C-alpha cells in the first residue's frame, strides 16, 4: 500500500469525531486490554443501523460499550440493543457508557454468557441487524444463527475480518484466520446474502439477507 493510500485510509477511519461517552468507553477497553472497534467501523455501523431504521439489533461481544454506543446512536428512538458477552463486568462498563451517552436503561438488554448458548434463545426473524465481534473460531456458527435471527433485508456484520492483514497473507496462519477465510468465502458464495467488504478498521464484512 502506498503512503498516500495509507494516509487516506487513516483519514477516512478517523473522519467522525467521538464524544466524551465514546472516549470514556474506549479508555475502559484500553485499560482492560480489549480491542474496540475503530471510529470508522463504529460510524459505519451507526450509518447502517440508521439506514435500516433499526428497531432490534443483536450484538455479539459487548466489550465496554464502544460498538454498542454507535449502534444505539443509529437506531430508532424506541429501538432495543440486545448485547451478549461472556464477561458481565465488561457489560457494567457498557451500561455506564450508554447512560453517559444519554440512552435510557430500557434501550439495551444485557445477556451474560456464550453467544452460542444465548443466540438460539432469541426470536427467529426478529432482528434488523446482527453485529458479530466475538470468538473468530465461532464465526461460521454466528453466521448460521444470524440468518435465522434476521428479517428479510436485515444485515449481519463481522468486525476484524482482515485479522491485521493475516487473512490475505500467504504464510501459514492460525486456525482463527483460516476460519475467517472460510467465512469470507461462504458469505461471498451464498445465494441467501448480498455482501460487501468495507475497508474500515480491521475490515467490516457486511451481508444483507435476501427476501
């Protein structure tokens, strides 16, 4: 990648300024050693949620609330974010972040636990958008669950599919990168999905469930 392209990419990813609530959530992620979505990825999620006029969104991987704040900002005023994480203490940070961003407590439903234990309990066809930022080894299972959860015309998005450049690196890669490659291939070849790969953050794979 040329220097000019790298500079343009960095400019695009930082195009939208973050408010105090988002910066607070991002600081908590940094303190706990978590990787949070980039501002560009968050802004893309916010725009997608707004474009869908999303009322119901499911999130795999609450973290400290960075991505959830962006999603809530894009959702309709009566929308509810259902967010799942294996670590309840992280969800407490997210609660604080959402409150600081001005969202009422009933705008988010926090469910602690493993995604593959929780997702089967959610309603078929009940969601406008599913955002996946969990265990990369489980990404194909997340895709299968998302297809069940999404209404026709709904979106599933996967964060981090570039894996720091390893997804396209021809060198030997760990299992999680091989699984991401399989995810990309599956989504691209699916007749059920209309997809695109956005070069924001560490790669945002987005796919719409066809009607």
